[in-house]
C-alpha cells in the first residue's frame, strides 16, 4: 500500500455550534476490519534521517521528534471498535507538526494496527477538517521501546522505515548526546554487555570504543601495549593511568622531539622553539588532530596541535613565571582516518629538552613516528 496522505473535508458550518469546528484525526480500521480498544497518536516534526533501535545497527529513514501530549496516548475506539477520533480545536494546542503515526491497540495493549498521515492541513476558525489515517495490520514491522515518552519505528513495506526518537537521544536508551559513547548504539541501563561510556576494548583490536552486545565498535585505535601493559602497568584499571605508566616506564616506543633549551634573561632551561611541524609517515593529512592524553607534569607547559597539511603542527605555550622546561612531555594524539571519521588513528609523541649553551632553532628527533590504525 502506498503512503496515505490526508483526506480533508473543509466546510463552513452555520447550523452547528462552535464546538464542532476543528480538525478530526480518524484512525480508521473499517476497511481491513481491524478492531481495537484504543489508539495512540504520534505527532511530530522532522529530524535528519538517522536512528537506532535495541535490535539492530543504525538505520536511515524518515525520522521525527515527537510533539508529546498526554492526550495522545489512549484515544478510545468507537463505531464498533474500528474507528478512533482525535479532536483538535481551532484555538487549542495546534503544535502537532506535519506527520502523524497511529498505533491501534487491543485491550491487552498489543499493537493490532498501524497507519500514517502527512502534510495535513489544520482547521481554521470556522472549518471542519477530517484527516483520515487508514490502518493496516502491523505484522512484525512495528517496534516500540523506551519511556517518557516511548520511541517507535515502523518498517513500512513501500517507503522504508519511519521512526519517532529524540533529537538528543537517537537510540532512546536514556543516555543523551554528550553522555553517550555512541548515540546510535542502544544500551539498556544495567546491561553488562554494553556501555554508554567509552570502554577499553581488547577485541577485535585494542581501542577506545563503544561496547554493545559484547561487541566493541572501535572509535579510537590504540597500541596493543595499552591493552596488554607490561610490568607494573598491568595492575592499573583506567586508560589514563595505563598511558601515564607506559610513558613513565618508557615502554611505549615513540617519536621524541628534542626541544632546544637555554638560559634566557636569567631564566634557566627556557625553550628556544615554540612551534614544531611533525610530518606523518604515510603522507596522509593530519586531519582533525586532538590531544587525548597529556602526561601531567605540573610545570604549566601546555601543548596544542593543529592540522598543517600532511604534518601535525604542535605549539608549546609557556606559562607565566617562565619555569624551566624539564623532562619528557608525552602526548597521545588522535587524527581522523584516511577516509571517513572513525575509527580515529593515534600516535605517541614526546617532547624533551636538549640543553645548549645558547639558543638555536635547530630541532632534532629520535625514533620513528608510529601510527596505530586498528589493523
């Protein structure tokens, strides 16, 4: 069956009282002979077309944000239990969007019918508008989950999936964007097989990722040393603690940038260079670089990283008071993959002083830059 649009009867009613004016949404099960106890109306505004359900990966389709009203939930059936009428007064709450999905339910609240209408008009001050929503048997095509209010998707045979979710919670698992590891991976609260927070995943590769149904979806690739740390680092439980231990113990092989330092204006061991361009070994762009981890030295020096074509450009910001630049400052940097945006690649890099009698702009390096790419 094709997508059903509104059927409208707009008339000027002079003999009837003003209570009869308005928009009537009719959930109609008469032709397919669907009987039901009550109907739930989902009114909504369109979102961009991506959502996720508890039973599968992210999907594209027609996606809506529900414009919820408590009156939408249980509209009783009449006319032999084949028709339910939702009335909207001309001067009432007319924020119903441009689309409505209807779920017809039996007395046990099981879904027995489903239908839709889109781009419908609303009645003016002296009009009656009738919006027909023909119902059809749902089969196994309707899924509802979540609460306050519930989310729903309907796998339509002719126009693909339609879904009602929340703009800031596309999988409707209760974890909103910013607090959800992946807003397109459903995770039920208390489920040990998934997590809404970033997790250190050891399979299929070492990565910071999102766990769903005991499967890790890598988001940031890491060295195998992070998942299998040697020696004293093996007993640590957090990612930051493991990274700090690996760099302190010298276990993570990495590129070392030797920063020339010298006494300047009676301040010892001052960095002579404050900007460093580090080419990537594969010639790929340093796309969207981010410092994920900076070894906490407590000396006030702060690094920033920027894209510079096929190189990553690092800036060293000097704190007030001009303290000496001492020790090996380690960073874990993430960059986008060659194509796409995930999983992101990473590399370790260290910046340590090379003391000299006088300042020089010559910067030397030791070891090779190794990029981890979840291979």
